[in-house]
């Protein structure tokens, strides 16, 4: 590409195979791929991508994303080498590429509570923030006191809790499209607790994951959903488990190519070895259609579709 100076970026690769970078093990190649190691590196990558009008995709641990099978003319920016943790009393400053599981473990070692729900959740802190990952009614966004981002004008911005809002598997920054920014780091506010209590809470959350299937997956395929019912002139919200809906609609064992809905947990789609992105996407659509036809509920994917 004219004007795209490879010498301006450290760790830049061409024609990068993306399949090995995602937990599902699917995806084609990206025109450009880079693993920045500093804020300046991220700014340089973001700027170069914007100046050359490239599509930019941010990749963390690859645990909740699908790239298309085709070659994509884009710049994929990985956060994997930007992964430091710094504790300061009850606060922890953590970079976007840090593993969420590692962060939870380090917090426990420092007798800090608040992240027990994150044990067993795959992926990185940046990706977790983007989708407000969580469990047991908790999400990472509720802990954030400060957020550092690069906006769509390639400017570094520091945000406080007043600058964003969140809900179940949802995180929004006020007056900014989160799909056009890069999350660099955050400060989480935790609280002190006895190690025995933290360990007990960790075991409680891990026990809920014991039935989750092994193998190549993106974790839960669909978000749980809420429906409103009017009973006796009262509006009530009912929480519905996506896994339960899928199970009741007979989705376990459904196949498309080498992709299959797990027999152990209906909200997991597994790659048995040779599945393509197309197989997984088609299987997602089949499951959505079956649940909708039988219940009237349209399940929303929890997986992020990149370049699709």
C-alpha cells in the first residue's frame, strides 16, 4: 500500500494467519498485524491505520471473537504484549492485554477482593471491559474508577466512572463509539479481605463452571436474555438462561461442518478440529432460528464478529 511505511511500526507482520490467535481456531489472514509493547507503539499503529484508511480491529486473547475465513484488508492490533499489573493499596492499574484470570489470581495473592467472579473467564482485561464480562450478577465495569483509551482521533484520553455506563454484557462510553477506540489500561478499585474468604469465593465460582465443555470454543455463544411480562397489571422482567432455552429447543448436538453444539452445555459451540468460520456462523444462525421459532425469543450472540 502506498504510504504505508513498515519501518514506522515495531513487530508489524504481513499476511498474518489469524486462526491460531483465537480460541475457536478459525479465521483467515490479515493484511497487517502488529503487537505493540508501549503506549507510543499503540498510538503509532492507530495513527498509521487511520492515515491509510485501513479497517482496524483490536484483538485481545481471541477468546470471544470470530474472524472470517477470507483474507481481510485490515490492520489487526493485538494487546497481548501490553499486560502489566501494578497494585497501589486497594487499587490495581492493569494494561489491556493482561489475562483476566491472571489478574484475578494476583489480586487474591494481595488479599484483594472483588475479582473472584473473573476466575475461569478467558480473555484479556481489555476484551472483558469491552463486553463487561462477568458472572454471578457481577461485571468488571462496576470496578473501574479510571480508563485510559486512544480515541478515533488518535488522542490519549483518561476517563472516570462518570464517563461510561454499563449493564449485563454491555459497556458504553458517553458520546464516544467504543468500536472506534482502543482500550489501553484501567484502574480497578478492590477491597481488602482475608485470603481464606477470597479462596472460598473463588472455589464457589469455579464450581459453577465444572460442567462447561472442554475443547475449542469461544465460551458462551449467546447472552442470557430478559423478557417482560405483564401480570396483574405489573410489568415483570424474567431472566432466561440462553443455555436452558437452547437445550429445551433441542439444539444440543446440532452440527454444521466440523462445528457442533456441545452435548454437555448447549450454549457452547465447539470446533472439532476442521471447522471454518462459516460453519460456526451458520450453526449460530440455525440455533437462533430454532429458538425463535419455538419460543419467540431471538438470542443475541455474545461472540464478537470481526470484519463480518
